[in-house]
C-alpha cells in the first residue's frame, strides 16, 4: 500500500508564476490536509478537504492560494503569482474515510523555491 | 484557537542517555497528542501518540506522558542512538464534532542530536 504521494518533490518558480502542487492520498483515504513549513519552523495547517468539498480553509491565505480535491485525481494546492515569501515546504497528509479518531499520514512534501 | 509550545528548541545528548521534550497546549478541547519525527528532507513520521483518556503510553524506547489538568505532555526517549537524531514535533488536535484528527496544531520543533 503506497503512502501519501506528493509531486513534484522540488519546484522552482519565478516571481509572478503559478505553482501547482499535487497530492495523492493513501489508498482508501478521502480526507486530505495541506500544511506549510517555513524554514526552521513547525508545520502550519492550511486547508482540510474531502472529495469535492472544502471542509476547513481557516489556515489558507486570503489571496492567491486555492485548493481542490476532485472526484477523480489528486488534490491540488495552487498558488498564483508566487512571491519569495511563498518559498517553503508544503506537506500533504491523509486520513481514512469517515473515521474521526485515526491519525494522519504525511507525504514527503514539495519544496517550493521562488526566485 | 489552539496554541502549542514546545521546549527545548535544541537538545544534545550522549548516546545511551535519555532525552525529554516537553509541550504545553492551550485548548482544553484537544484530545489527541501525536509526536512526529522529521529527518532532513523528509516528511513528518508519526512515532507515538496519546489520547486524552490515558496518562502514559510506551513503545519500546519511546514513551509519552499526558497531564490533562496542567495541559502538558512530554516525549521520553531512553537509550538514545545516533539514528534518533532528527527534529521532533509535538502536536495537538481534537475530533470534537465528528471532525478528524488530521487538523493538527504543531509545536515549534526540537532538534535532537545524539553524539556517539
């Protein structure tokens, strides 16, 4: 059973470009969470999604950031018009369907560098 | 919202010694407290967790204790080995209202170095 898969592992974008980060949850998991980790800091919650539904986006910046988890395919975190401050590691985690008492499993992350 | 404080920020021990990392949380509704180990360039890996209905949990060389009254929990690693060197994060979450434990509030992390 493959773990949480994130791609790309490393992404370089110039200021003003768009970044798309992908996350495929573990098999059988339909809850996805995105976190951001700035250099030498802890992880900060961004958004919680289920298939075709955003459950909690309280950690998402108000502008330029969006997330989706379509019926088919991976979850996407999209950052428009990237700025240097967006440089960070972005982690995705997943947990099983309909069970509120199980832990989340993290992927290896996407390291975004804005130049 | 929840706030998690973690200490110390760095910890250096000799191989074979014990290491203790402490965290405090603010939201009394939190009922799930995992610990993650993060190696350089990798994602966080769950090493142990504890729910609020127990006070202590052990798994080989790793143990976690929870004091709900004081709102603090600790990670204990005994007989440390060089491969234990990593960044350790505590976190807190709640599944109140049917939500999942996946929405976590993390501490700032502890860089543990175990010297051979």
